C-alpha cells in the first residue's frame, strides 16, 4: 500500500458512542406495542448493525420481510426525538484527530447513518477539527458494505483509496474498506461482542483504544497531502 494521506472513520461505535440513543428509539417502539423493553446489554452488541439489526433483534422482522419498511420509518421517526440526547465521542477521539491533523493527514467519516441525522449529530459531537468529508447512508446509491461510499469519499478529498486507512467496528466496515483497497483497522472498543469472530472479517489490524491508531499510522507511513 501507499503511505497514508487520509484516515477515514465509521461513526457509530467507532468515533461516537450512540448506543443509548439508538436503544431509546427501539424501546419507544416496544412500549407502544406493550412489549418488554430491550435491555441495554442486548442493544450495545448490535448497535453497529443499525436500524435493520435493531428491528430484527427486537421485533423479529428482517430487511425484505413484509412490514419492514414501515417499521424502519417508525424507528427513524422515534430516533429523531432522541438521537442528540446522550451520544458522545469516545475517550481519546479528540486527541487522535488532533494528532492526525498535526501529521498533515486528511480525516473524514463514512457512515451508514442517514444524512438527516449525520448532518446534525456530527456538529453536535464537537469535533475540534471538522472532517474534510462526511458520507452518509444515503449520500450514494448503496451504503456499506458496498464500496461506493468509500470511493465517493476518496473522490471528494481527491485521494486514492490505497492511500487511505479506514477504521470501523462492524463487518460492513471491513468488507467495504477492503473492497475499495483501503488499509482496514478494527475498533475493538466499539460494539463488537465476539472479537475472534470479528477478526475473521479480515481487517489488516485491530486496536483496543483510539490513540492506538497512531502506532498503526506510523507503521504504514505518512505522505501529507
């Protein structure tokens, strides 16, 4: 691979802990139906699977099943009421971004969160150095694990995928990053419940805390844009 010019991140479970607010939305749906709420201990490991994963776990309705689109729309409407409530950056993220910026690297976000939420959540999280690019679920025609959002981000910052590192905590992150030719790193502090199974997704490296990424960047080498 080339020396790095850009560091790109997943959002939920990688940069920001958003599981509590995601859980708030699904449990609002459960209460409306008179069903028991899903405990947070069950929500956290599936938070990175997003709306579809939460609906499948809580209500047993999967993508493509009858009624799924209606449930997805209901979830997003519930999430609208709470998505800014308790989501926050993981410890060490601000320092990591500052160190990346100090090396002359570009940074950005590629997430499967819809733009209607990303556009307001990213500023609310308070990044001291704003991202150069943000690609959301609906920015392009296909979300991760498609390579389309990855290639779109690269085009926006004018950097080849081979000069990008992508950090995420879900299988779709690793699959999309690898497919685009990026160097992929697994964020073990996110919502991963089975670390050994996650390594089978094929990341190039895995780390236990945000600032650990700096040693990976050093090993890859840097060529500032």
